[in-house]
């Protein structure tokens, strides 16, 4: 048996009944040349050891002893030696048709779905939470289906961004025609309806404009002068400024704030004495001024057209020979400030109007016209109850 598992002579085509060693090759006449291969035993060879060649000297190639092999398989399931040319081993059992074999766990198996979501976000943007549906607004009396959305109108008027305007509506801070609106989707007519935010009216009619003019001394408070003197229209650019008219008047020598607008209702209220819109003036007179002059003017000075009084009297500055006084009054009679100071023996040397209601001239240069901001317009409308 040991000789059959070992190496045979070159011409011997004997096939080992159990030997499927690595070194077995096909011989010249279809036989096999048995080389030093692996046999079916436990180990590299199934025999007790490596057998000697025929004709070898005694002792050479004798078995080294019962060695344990690397594998425990049989010759038919083991190596390729002894198999027919082209024959394949049985291999691993295949799954039946239509059945999936055992699935091994894949590393990072859930990564692909996150990658798909990341690519979708990159392409379409993050998912936005849908807004809750609003109740129907057709039931509201202020709703005009042909109008402009309320939040859009507020944003155009300079109140805030559209998103912030929506929050203000939902918080109950907006009213239309004195009716609180909390539903989104309400449409209004800017030309006919009145919108208030936090009690302040916003101007929604884009056709109405409001300007502040810092009138210099020597300019007539008219749009045209038949005598050819400088007037308000000389400071307006017809390409930039709409057709407007002045609110009230300042005499020729008085400088300062003069409002210009095409809002007729606002003009009537600002000039009507029942609304008592305060006007602030800086008056320079010859000094010093005696004590008690301010109290006399607050109590009232008798003039040829009736009693006139100031709402506030304050000493601003004093230099040798000159005194600067700030007075506030709501009367709009002609040359009222000059006549009152003439009545107390302190004729006016220089006069400038600095405020009309909430609107201030500030550091605006003389002879310039500026458009009032949305906040200034709102405060001005609120000051006369509009």
C-alpha cells in the first residue's frame, strides 16, 4: 500500500485507487504518472508516509511515519489529482431556482437611503412644513376678491417683510376699516379701504405722495408767483415729483419746514384748527428777555383778531444782545408768531419752523425736498385721526 501511495516508476501507468495527489499527470498512453501528490488520508498523503521509488537504494524515501495531513476530506471531494481531465468538483450547493440563498449582512446597508435623501435635498431643497389651512375669508365684510392680499399690501407700504406681516395679522395687530383681521388670504382695495397696524394707519394708495421742503428765506409759499419771485415750484423737478400743493403757508422771510402733498383729506385736517396740530418754531429776538414773558404768552396775548397763546415756551440759547427761544403753538393764523412777539415788545429777528406734528426738519439742507418715510407718513396720518 505504501508503494501505491508513493512515487512509481516513470513508465508505470498504475492508478492509485485512493490517491488524488497534486503531482499526478497524464502519461503518454492515457495512463497517469504518479508524482509526489496528496492522497486521501488525513494529511498530505493518506498512507503512512512517502513510499520509495522502485530501484531506489534501501532506506531512501522510506516512510517518515504516520503523519497527520492538513485536510480530512476524501479523495473524491478533495484535490484535483486522479480526476478526469476537464471534470469539476461538486463545489458549493446552489440554491433552488426562484429561491435566494442565505444573505450575509452588508456593512453600511442603510447608507444608500440617506445618500438618496441627501441628493434629493440638494436638488429640490429641504422639505418645508405645510402651513395649516386657513378658514374661508369670504365671510368677512372687508374681503374684496378683486383686491390685493393684505400681507402683500403691508409689505409694499414698508411695514415689514411679507412673512413678518403674516405674523402680525395672525397676532391680531392689523385692522381693515376698523375691523380686526386675523385670517391670512384677506384681499383689500388699496384705494378705498383703510388699514391700521398697531393703531397706526398705513398709506396704501401709491398715487398719494408726501414731501418735506426746507424753505429758505425769501421764497414765496405758492406754486406760482405773478411777480416772478422765487416760489415752491422752483425747487421741484417735474420728472421726479408729482403735482403737489403746500400744506399751510410760511411768510416770505420765515424759513423751515413746509409739507407738500397731493392728499387733500390730510391737508384739510392739518390746516383745520379743530385738530390742533402742534407746530414748533425757533425765534431769535433782541435780548435780554424779561422774566414773565413766557407766562404771559402761555396765558394768552390779545391781538386784533382775538386771543393767541402758545402751548410751550422755552429758552434755548442766549448770546450778548440776542436770545433764541423755542415756542410751540397749534394756531395757524397768518404771521401769528411775529405778531405775538411784537405785542410783548420783542420783535422777531429771525424765524424758522422746525416741526409740523410728528415731522421734523432735522438736518435737512435748505432748498431741498425729501420724500417722507412710511413711518413718518403713518405718524402724520395718526396725528389727525386718519
